[in-house]
C-alpha cells in the first residue's frame, strides 16, 4: 500500500489531486515489479529518431543518449538479454502503408531510403548476440516474432527504453502488458519530440499498464538481484 501511495504522490502537481484520487479509488498504480528473467527492449533509438538532422527527431537529447548508453552497459554487465526494434524496409509504398496518408514525409529520401536512418549510435548499438526485430507499425509486437523470441528466452519482464514515449514506446508497452509480460519503462531512457506528450503518457502507463521507474531504481534493483558474486580473493 505504501508503494501505491508513493506512485500516486510522484505525479502530484502534474495531475490534480482530485484526479489522482480517482486512480486511488480504482486501485490503480500498484507496482508490478521485476520478475525472475528481465530483458531490455530498446525501441527505435536509431539515427532517424535521435539525430536532429532527420525530420523525425524533434531536438537534441543528450541526457537521453547518456541514459540509453548507461542502461545498455548495465544489461551487458549483468549478462541479461537485449532486444532492439527498428523500422523495416520502407522503400515501397506498400511497406509504408497508411503512413503514406498520415505522414507528409513518408516518401522523402530520409524516411524511405537513407540507410543511415536505421542505424544506431555506436555507444549502444546492437552486438552480434543481441536480437533485432524489424517492424512496420508502431508496436514491435505487431506482425513480428518478438513474443516468440521472448518466450523462448524465458523472459517474464520487459524493461523498455526508446522513442517515442507517446508512439512506438507506448504501443510496445501496451502489447507487452497484453501478452502478460511484466512491463517496466525506464523514465530517463524514454524520449519524445513532445515533452508534454512524454509526461502524459508516462503518467497513464504508470497508473494502468506498467511501472515507470527511474534509471537509478532499475540499476539498483537489477544489480542487487543479478550481479554475479565476486570471486573470493
């Protein structure tokens, strides 16, 4: 109960107290927690979304990049599985699908053909042993084998970082929850072109579908539970 009140109190000032009371009354905001086998799911942190030279990146986000690097290093140190998602081939209009109608830049070279757009900065780029899932819609679970990969690896907890909080990150988190994975969003390691949308979606997910936690919290919890003991000196 104390943890539930702590989660509600975290959002005081962003959401009016009378609205927070409706979540308390409904029994929301409980912490799901990290299970026995967590995996990191890095959603769409390619140059397309982290380099302002691309139209889909709203601004410089150095703090986000630092958090992504730190979180990736943590999972590598603890030898826990890491998954990445990125856009699949967008060169053909059919591959882009309804994006052609909704997104004014869907046919531009940057969006449809630039190979660098779908590469990752070296600091946290996938290694050979990591898993990479290609997708053409917001959720990395939609029409992909991601769930099968996670089940094979006996993963029960998906710890999510990536871009954008209001779009692909939210879609992936919702589907992870729908597939009955414990779902944790690392607040410092998620980003959005709109800070307002970022905050609103973190609040909604934290109340109803996932745990929104700081990088410090995740690092502390994972290290305490999964760090290998040092060899006796």
